C-alpha cells in the first residue's frame, strides 16, 4: 500500500478507535443512552464494567503502538503502553467472555462473541509472550492479529445500523454481526502480514 494511503488508514483507524473508546466509558458510571439489549444481559454486573474498562483502554492505546516512530524513538513508552494494552485486552476479554454467555440474541451470537473473546485473549497472550522472549517478528504478527480483534468494537458499531433497516430482524442481524465484526478484520490482518512479513519490510498500520 502506498505510504500516504497507509497513513490515511492509520488516521481513520485512530479517530474511530478514540471515538468508540471514549463513548464506551459512559458504561462505567452508566450515564447516557445505554443499549437496552446489553443492559438486559444476564451477566451485566460486574462483567460489563470489567469489559468496558479494559477493552476501551486497549482501544485507546492500541493505535499508538502501531507507530514505528514511537517504537524507535521512545521504546519505554511503547513498553509501558504495551503493558496497559495487554492488561486491557485480558480484562476486556474475560469480561467479554462472561457477557457472551448471556447475550439476549441467543446461542449464535454467544458463539460469535465467545470465539472473538477467546481469539482476543489467545492472540494477545501470544503477542506478549513473544515480546518477553525477544521474538520480535512473531510479537509484531500476533499484536497485529490482536489489534485486528480489538478493532471489532469499531467494525461492530459500523455494521450496527443494519439492524435498524425496516423489515430486518434485530436478533438475526446481531447474530450475523457477532461474526462479521471480527472475521473480516482477522483476514485483513493476515493479508497485511503476507504483504509485509518481517520487521525489515514492516510499515506502520
Ligand atoms: C474484542 C473482543 C470483544 C468481545 C468478545 C466483546 C464482547 C462483548 C459482548 C458479548 C457484549 C455484550 C453484548 C450483548 O449483551 O448484547 C459487549 C458489549 C460492549 N462492549 Fe465489547 N467485546 C469486545 C471488544 C470490545 C472493545 C475493544 C470495546 C471498546 C470500546 C468494547 C466495548 C463494549 C461496550 C461499550 C459494550 C456495551 C454495549 C454497546 O454499547 O455496544 N468491546 N461486548
């Protein structure tokens, strides 16, 4: 991808991530418009707070971890934000898995969000382990996969208006979105990794 396009893609991703993360924090004091289906989730307490606090924080710091300039100039900032990101993903993932068991849209949506939660915890844990082992090529690859899954929070909200098309069934659309919000992200991440397979040829997202 030409450099200008990859920069534009990063700016768009950063703006959308910040918007979703900052608006998500309203679920902590439970202020403002809250999704009724989510508030009816059987496991809303205390898992929604754990999930939102961790996931929104991961989404907030994630885009900056992708910047090569930050990694090269301020490695300690990258490491500090990295620890915050991992903690955010793991607590967000554990909370997300509990919520997945209680979604009002039923077992298909539970499977979609549940697999996303498992994938998120696994990719983030592997990325973290590879960093501790000094295997930086693998660390980069697993972090790109992990962040593609973190971005499910953004893509889910881009698809959500489909549920309000007249005649569409909210439950069926929500079931489809529980997979659509992350499977294409992961495929794109794999395509990105094949195009820029090693740090020598790496680019910022
Ligand atoms: C990537 C793994 C994730 C999983 C497995 C996951 C799972 C879930 C589930 C199952 C729910 C409840 C849905 C329902 O009951 O209908 C939920 C709600 C929510 N999640 Fe996540 N989520 C993930 C990522 C994120 C991220 C990165 C954010 C960051 C902002 C986030 C923010 C929220 C918020 C704010 C809600 C409340 C409902 C809403 O406004 O849509 N989630 N999540």
